[in-house]
C-alpha cells in the first residue's frame, strides 16, 4: 500500500461494507489509581436517592423476595420510604408475603399500594385481604409460574428491590458472606434472581458492604443499578419458622413415617432417584425416616431439590445425596452449605420450576412430598385458603412439583382441631387432582385411581389403603357437617395455574 491515504480509503471501504463505523481513535486512558476509580464509579447511594434515580413513578410495579421469610426487613423499609416520598398507586410483585409484611395494611388504606401479586400471604395482612381490604384482587402464582412470567415479560417489573446478605460497591451480591460476623444470612436468592435479569432497574439493599470484588455473587454487578447500605436486611433466626419448622408433633411424625413407607415401597426410591420435600412439619420430616433405609440398602439420591434444610445437608455430607439444588435455603445450615460446598447449587425460580423451560429442575424430579390444608375426594389440593375462608398459606412450588414429579405424595391429617382436611370440595383449587398420586393420613393411605399399579405395590407391602370418601366420612362422623362459609360476592384473589391461566377465584369472607 503506497500511502496512508490509500490505507484509510481501504479501511473506509471495508467499514462501509460491514456497516460499521470507522474508529475515531479518541479514547483516552484515565490514569486514576484504581482504588480511587472504584469509589468514583460506586453505585452506593441512600435509599431515597435510589428510588429517585431509578425513576419510580405512581402506578409502577415493584418486586421483592421473601428469602428472609418472617424476618424480612426490606419490604417494610422500602415501602415506608416510598410512602414518605409521596408515591401512590404502587403495585407489589412479591415472591411471597409473610407476617413481616403487616405494614402493607396501612399502605393499602392510604392508597400507596393498590395491587398485589404473590405466591402467598399470612397473618394480619392475609386476614385483611380476605375481608376485602384491597380494591383489586390479589393475583396468586406458583413459584415456577412467577419465575417464567417475569422472564417472558407477562409479569413486568419496573423496579426490583432485592435484599442481600453481602454486596460490593458495584452490586455483586449474594445471600451469604465470607465474614464470620455476617448480620443476615439467607442463603439462596432463587426468588430474587428472575427480577434481577430482565434489564429494568435493580436496587440491592445490604447490611454488609464488602470490598470489590466480592468473592461470591449470585447477582452480577451488570444487572444492578444502585446499592443501598442499611442497618439490617433481615433476621436470619426467623427464616426457619412457621411452615418450615422442625416438627416434634407426634401426629406429624406418624405422617412422616407413613409417607416414608410409601416412598420406599413405591418402586421409585432406587439408586439415583431425586427428591423434594415441601413446607410443613410432616413433609420436611420425611427425610429423617428415609435416611436409614438408604444407608441399609446402599441407595444414593442424585439430587435433592427445593427448599434445602439442615437434614438434607447432613445427608449430602454423609454421601447419601450427590447434589443439592437450592431455590430457597430453609435454615442457616443450608445457607452456610451453599457458601462452602461446590455441589450445592443455587437456581433461579424459573430454573427451578418453570413449565416452559426444558431444563427446569422439577422436570427431572422423581419424588415430592407435600403438605395440604385440604384435599377433596377428587384428589384436588388446597394449600392457600383455610377452611375458615381466610388466606393463610402459599402456593409455593406445590402445583409445579406435583405436576412434574413421577410420584407426588401429599401428607395431610384427617382433622386440624375440629376442622376436616378431607372434604367434598376444596375451598380453593391449587393443585389439580390429576397431578396427585398419593394422600397420606394418620388413618390410612389413599391412592389416586389413575395409579392402579402404584396401589398394587403399596397393598402388597402391607400399607393400609383407604378411599378419600372413607376418610371424609370418618372426619364427618367425628365433628359433624360444618356450616357453609359466609362468602361474599367480592373477588379478593385470583389463582393462576402453571401456564398463567385463571384456575380459581377467592371470594371475600364475611364475619
């Protein structure tokens, strides 16, 4: 090439052919010490600054996650600030709501919050909603459905507020910490992760701001717009409470033992099987009763899924479970295991249980053991609304795991107090009966008629089989026929199925 001009002409010609601009060579190196540069580009701001900078407006939808469960402090803190700043008509898209979220009652009354979508709710907030507090019905989704609808855009989040146990100034965050004195550890951020990825503003709140680069990050800095340092994001001691307590109830223990017998004799509990246990004392306790059988018969599970507990961690450390797949850590032991064990994997809610994702973990689940508030004679299950008509639970991953698993086992007592749990028709349909295989009660085991081969195996093993009609009649003989619930005409809740379609509605209860 003869001249510089010839070279430039050729460069221009090639650039035009590729439809790419020619370099202007104007980039200047910034010779600032990198520790100072880090401070200059820090995303750390106050909560009020973060709310203003993300462009929050009246009518927007904001998301929260519930990994701190009853100990969560993020949602109340953020909503207090939003109310103080004068915003109205805010929609809450939370993975679930607990007793910690009772302050939402006042925000609803004051017009700050006008809509809610969630997996479940409890306590005074749930009671107020059940009586018609909110103008628009709450939209209830399973964890898998919420995850997939955030990812595919059907549930649009304008701003995500995510609580993290540790975070560096640029936004690399996770639910655990390298510090021995970490304030708030929750473990997996599986329900937070979908909200951190679509590209809309993300604010991370943390009570442990660590030096860049954070040694651990479930959430990447590229997905985070602002970081807010607060006194506390949650009380870790409140994670393992309520529905995920370690039960000492004799009835729950009997149910767990019976469920374990069903699993052992089902034909599915063989080397390489996978398992999930849902919330509820009886279903969580099952793992303790299959452990010895696995040891005695040299059986190893390929993975345990879902809400991971200390019991599952112990079995993993004993070599009985190869891998732990964690969408939510149910106690501090599980959270610490996630930090230290490379075979303990964190997954987002859509990776956990989306009906649309080919690689969702639930698609490869052999056995799931779940609890229930009610089961009807058609094997339909309710885990959301109590027999008194008050919302008091959560859909969680119940319909996701029941539909995807090879064997779904529901553990349910015949009565709770003087309230029957086996009924003609469930108060609210959450998991369709076609996806339920076995119902375990303290008075016998019922097998879905669509699974005759399973019934034959269990009968041959000596397990007492009954029909749900027999169990219903036994309950009615004990407590009599309950009075009909005083439902009003207002729809306070809408239940979506796994595919985002309306499956049932919840009407207000009148006292």
